[in-house]
C-alpha cells in the first residue's frame, strides 16, 4: 500500500459536466437579461412618446390576408 487514494476518472467527468451545465446556465441568464433590458428600454421609449402627447407612438400592423 502506497497510501495514495485510487484514481477516480468519474469525478473528472462529473466536474466537466458540471462546468458545461454552469456555462449553459450563465448563457441563458445573459440572454434573459438582454431581453429584459431591451423590453424595459422599449417601454421607456413608449412612455416618453406618450408623455409628449404624440399619438403615433406604436406601430399598428395591417391585417394579413
């Protein structure tokens, strides 16, 4: 007995999967943050337009046939 623990290859594989899962979670959070900030910016622009008293603040789409 040399006193060293046996090598555990499954632990390395599990750590790699955890790193990939963490990276995916970070990317999803970044995309959600971008979407939220874009939506907030759009609403701010709409509110500023309405506060100025304009009536053409939001585009109205024509019905498709």
